[in-house]
C-alpha cells in the first residue's frame, strides 16, 4: 500500500477546523501538519498526493446500529451490498444487530456472522449478541475486547428476543460484561394501543396513527425502566433511537466521559422527519420507535447540542419496496439509511442546525469513545486512517439510479444535498472515489479497549 498525503484540507477533528495535511502510511495516520508547518521530505517523496483544497476531511463515521439482514434475509440486503452503500456514505465502521435468521443469540451464531463479514464487508465491523430470557450464560462468556455489545429488546422484538421476564432483565443488567444496547418500548402499551385502533379501524388503521400506537408513553415507560435497572446494577447502558422529548430528561446534559454510565442514541430519521411526513411518505417512514411530532424532532436536535444525546446512528433496516408498500398493519418497520446518513447531517449543518464539529463528535468521536473502539474515530497519529473527504461545493440529488442499497429505494429520494462525499478511506486505502468504488476491500474486525 503506497503512502498517501492529503494536502490543503479543512480538517474537522476534536472540536476544531484547521487547514492542513494528513500523511498516511501502512494504513495509519503517520502525521498531521497544520498550515505553515513543515511536511517531512519523505512524506512528499514516498507518497501519492491528493489535493483536497476546499474540502473537509473528517474521521470515518462509526455507525453503531445497523441491520444488514445476513444471514437469512439476504433478499432484502446483505453485508456486502449494505457495507458498500455505507462507505459511499462515509461510514467506515458498523455494528450490526442480532435479529437475523437464525438470530445471533449464541456465540456460535455470532462467530458465523464475523466469518461472513471477514469475506464480504467493505467497512470495518462488529456484531451484537442478542439477549433472550434464557441465554445469560452466552452473555457471560462474551470477550469484551472482541464484541461491541449485547442487544436487549425491551419491546418490539422479532423472533424470541423479547426479554420480558423481570428475573432475566435483572440478571442481564447485573452480569453483562459488555455494554447493553436497549430498544425501549413497553410491550403491554403497544399491544393495548394496537387493539384500541384495530377495534376502531379493523385492519385499515391509518399509518398516521403509528406514533399513537407506538406512543410517547410506551417509549418513556420502557426507557425509564431500563435506566432504573442500570442505576440499580451500575450497568453500562446505551438506549437506542430516542424518539421523544420526554425521554431526554432521563439523561445527563454533559458530554460523554467514561463515568457517564447511561447514554443515549438518536437516529437520522428521527432527526430528519416528523409526524406530518406520513401524509407524503406513508409506510416508507414506518420505523420502530415511530417518528413523532415536530416538537419531538426539535427536542432531539437540541439534545445533541446539550449532550443529553451522545451519538447519532442510522438503524439502517432495509425491506423490499413491495413489503413496505403494503397497508399499515402488514408493512414492516424500518428503512435504508447508511448511504445518506452523513449527507443528511451535513444538510442540517447547511441549514445552520448543527456545527461540523458537533456532527463529527456525535458520529465519529463519541461512538469510538463510548464503545471503547481501539484507534478509530479520530484523526490522530497512530490511529487507523478511516477518513472521509467532503466537498461543500457539490450539490446532488438522491435518485433511484444513485442508490447502492440492495432494496433499491430510499425515503430520501428527490432530496437535494449540498455536500458531496468524494473519497472514503478504510484503513488507509481509498475504497470510494468520486462516485465509484475502487474495487479495494480493506475492512477489519473492530477491537475494543476493555
């Protein structure tokens, strides 16, 4: 791998934007030189030079929450197709959820997924072990240095992964050797709300009622229960995809530090869409938890600013268009997002909602710190060179022809973005360049400093 010198970039890193150059050698950052500093002669002599004048250089995005559907559901998506879409969107590392077929609820099934990723992934990877009411021994046997976390469905699960027994939850929160990532919606409330609206509408429940069925109360009751369990057992808890303003009060308003044991994630769709969008997009934006009021969206955006929300992820969960376009009660929840997540966040910057350093903090730095990912998430000497170049001068529109998702659709079709991702580097190698893949595959299994 020939060394690479990226020159004249606006480097967005660790709360600053500075003009400078980054030297990459043997897959890692070998040096960072701010404007006016002397670049070593060997860097120029040995390296391919990439002129990044006018572009932003950021660390690769770490997406802690995806569903890539392999094994068992690969007609919707697979590790290869979705990780390619991810790198086109500036995501260089992903952590994938266990609700595949079979579900990854044993160490054996977990290692099967790691083997698949070793062969097929374009981005760096890790996988969650799924919790059940009766697999505590599998959880206890996890190697904290080799697995990102345990996923606990406290409502709205698939298969047998709903953990609804109090004793099982107590044991998991008390004994898990790794971070607990929780989906929090109260199952009793969901069922009662579903019965209520089915009694009123039969099987023709309007999609606009989705946030009434998967309600604020269902989210808050489950999230508050998870927080109480974590405080009781001093667990490391990370609550996924917050969707309501009310839940924000459960979290501390301070930047992430290792002593912040209870943390929260927001997802792109909850930061982008709001309840009024159901009229236009219908079941295409049916997610669990549901997209809720515009006031909830604004509160989540503010939660990024005041640090009650620590990370931003995608919950990328593709289904075929024909599946999504069924009536509300039959349409599955979830949608594709990895190719457009960073672009959407950069568009919020264009709209003056978020600063570039905040976007990098929530999508790159804090996911690395929070999961204790080794040598990623920052532009630092000795760290792996997972990097993204962004051109703020190139606008583009999401079209069906531009999509890399296997499912072939996006809820963002027709949207114009004002920043283009021109280059994505994984472990020092350019894997995506000016709208095309280079054919290189350079992904590694994530390791964790635990």
